[in-house]
C-alpha cells in the first residue's frame, strides 16, 4: 500500500499526459486555444518591426529560467533529505505527523520525489532552449512581407512545443503536492493525486480562463473572416 501510494501520483501524471489528447478530440483544451493565439502572434510579428516581440519572448524565458533554477534547489533538498532521514522524521513529528514508515519506505518515496523534480528540471530546460530558438527565429523574420505561411506555422509550432514542455514541468510541481502528502498518510497522497488531476482538467477544459481564451479566439476568427 505504501509503495502504491508512492507511485500513484506518477501514475496519475503519466495517465493525464496520455488521456488529455483523447479529451481534446471532443473539446479543445486551453493549451490548444493558446496554440492558435501563438500562431496569430507570429503572423502579426511578421508585419511589425518593433522590439515588442523580443520583449514578450524574453519574459517567457525569464519565467521558465526561474522555475528551472527552483527545480535544482528542490533536487538538492531531496538529496539532503536522504542523508538526514532521522532529522526528517523528527521534523514531521514536530509538525504533528507521526506516520509509521520504515526507513527503506521513506528512501523509495524520496527517490520517486527526486524523479518528479528531475523530470521537471529537464522539461523546463528543454522549454528554455526551445524558447531561445523561438527568439532567434523571431529575430530572423523578414519584415518585407515575403514570409510564407509555412514559415509562420513552423515558428509558431516551435513556440507551442516549448509551451508544452513548460506545462509538463508545471504539472510536475502539481503532482509533487501529493508526494509531500504521502508523509502524512498513504490515503491522503492518493486523494491529493485525484484532486490534482481534477484541478488540472478543470483548468484546461472548464475554467474561466478557458472561456475567455475561447471567446477571444472566436472573435478573432470572425474578424479575420470579415477582412478576408
């Protein structure tokens, strides 16, 4: 049961990544809607010769860089916990958490927690590299009006790919919450994993941000048809 509770957040995480594309066939997610906006961003960047697009891309890279650095600190914290299991148990007891876990159970759980933050680190650094490539491609755009639709689509696709890796790193942080809840109770870790999945699904498909983004996409599509 303790091992299952340790692995359950990871199962939910990978299950979500596998199941979302199936849900997107029936209802567009917030990520899909924002991908459309990323394509509009690149299409508009072709027509203007200002530093605004570079500033926007730089802000994205700054957020990703901050979270990647945070992942490194969390990895180091988990490594520190490996060498201080007694101190960790005493700290949990001080907080009123007296879960009766054997030492090897805690070590296995710390390994799983470490895997979560390592994956998040690689996801963020990959997203950072892809956003960096996106900045280069934005800077290389020809503003004379000769940029093809295929080139715009390719640049937008790179931006979307970077955003997908960024979101995967963010989800790692979300599923780290039930990993922490495990120290209080195995059932609490399972419940927190289910709640986390529900929270992410709501955010992606039914949130107010989803409704606003969908409305903007519809209005933009209508305007483009009128001018087309």
